[in-house]
């Protein structure tokens, strides 16, 4: 559990770990130079399973996560943010799955969002090949839900990129997917607290910084697919993944052409399973068309005309897209 000035919800987060039905674990808390009462809160909780490590100064989340990888003693490592909560059987369910499926190196779960805004349960792809393909665009596993099999993590020599102030886990998953399969469970075992202090919420308001961090990850992806690191390519790929709205049919057409380019490129380099990649591309195409609903019905007809370019057995809500386009919806 990395901690930086987490006093508001820290005690609740720690207690939810200490209530686990699986009890043979160590809670490694890595304080990243907190200046509030976080240290006092941690030290006041008397449990021999807690081990506190303190960075000399604020080093950032990637540094703290690398400390966790280095210091972890168990066969498995589960991450948790210091303002979230977990179900009492989280460790038990994930450990049992990883023990029963030794080929998997990372296991995530469904996630419940609570706190500010509308509550929402999020489930990611469960098929390992689809997860691998989806990681070309975005984290295909809810980051704090992840549990690692440390033997495979160390064999692959995986660490966190310290250049990344956010999206460090996305980068980690992307690299990991080329070493072993990743699985997501459908069961909701993690409760993510949406709050003003959430690091992703802070950085989401600073699109320029997010773009910079994602370029680092996309550069690695482009290298694997033999794609040039051109600014135009980064721009198009980022639009495919961000919540940035699309205001013209011309721009939507360019993004569609980019998805077709990726499909053809994958056929050339054979990096991803073809059917799984089509499934991901179909999902991305529907996603960008939703972001272009302010254009109106022309977006809907553009979607109907081109969706067959990404054949998949998965269906998307055409009625919902039509409603958005008829209303010229300007929010994502």
C-alpha cells in the first residue's frame, strides 16, 4: 500500500486489509514522504502483519511501487490504494485462482466506484488474448485490483518506469502481457473511492501531462508494431483512448483510418491474435463514435457503414448511439 498524505481514509483502508479471510500475509506500507498524520495513523494500528517503510523524501508512485516489488516476501503481491476498500475475501479469491491457474502472472477483478459522482461497477475483458490486445490502447485491468505472481514478475524482470507520475501500472501491464497471460475475474472485490484527491482525477484535468505520459507508453507499443513515432500517430492514438470529444466527421474519418491502419499493421507483424484484435478495434470504433455524437446522425450512419471492417461476435448498443447522435450529445 503506497501512501502519500492519505490521512483522511487511511485507517479504513488498512482495516479492510486486516479483515481478510486469508490471513497469511504481510501488509507492506510504503510512505512516500507524507507531511500529514499518515505515519501516526499507521503506527497506532497494532498488528504484527504491518511493516512500514519510509522513503527519505517524496519520490513518486513509480518509485514506491518498485520498493514494493523489491521488498515483497510472498508468492503473490496485491496492490491497494490508501483511500480504497476491499472485500474481505479478495485475497482468498485471487490467490485460489492463481494457484489453480499457474500460467497466469497477473489477476484483476471487477471494481466498484463509490464516493463522489454516480456509483458504477466496471468489468474489463476476461479473455487473456483480448486483454493483451486492449493494452495497446488503455489499461485493460483495473490497476489497484491487480494481484501478481511474483515468480513470473521476477523472471520477466519487470519494474515500474520512474518517468511516469501516473499510468505507471498501465505501462507495467503492457510490458507484462508479452511475458505471460493476464486474467480479469468478474467478481467485484475492490471498491475504488472517487475523490478530489484522487491522483488520476488531478491529472485528468491536465490533459497535456496525461498526453506526455501516454506517449512514453505508446512509443513502446509503436516499436513492437514497427510504427513510426510521429506526432500525428501519437495524436490519433491518444484520441482513440482519451475522453477528448470529436467535433467533425473529417476527424472521425481520420481516426477510423488509423484503426484500419492498426488492423493492417497487426496482420503484417502478427503481434496480436487476429480475432481478439478485431474485437478490441470494434470496441474502440464504437467508443470514438460515441465521442463524436455531437456531429449528429451523420456519425451514426458512418458507424453503420464501417463497423463491419472489424468483425466480432460482440454487439454494441446501436440504439444508444443513435439516441446520442439524434440529440447531438456533447458530453461523453
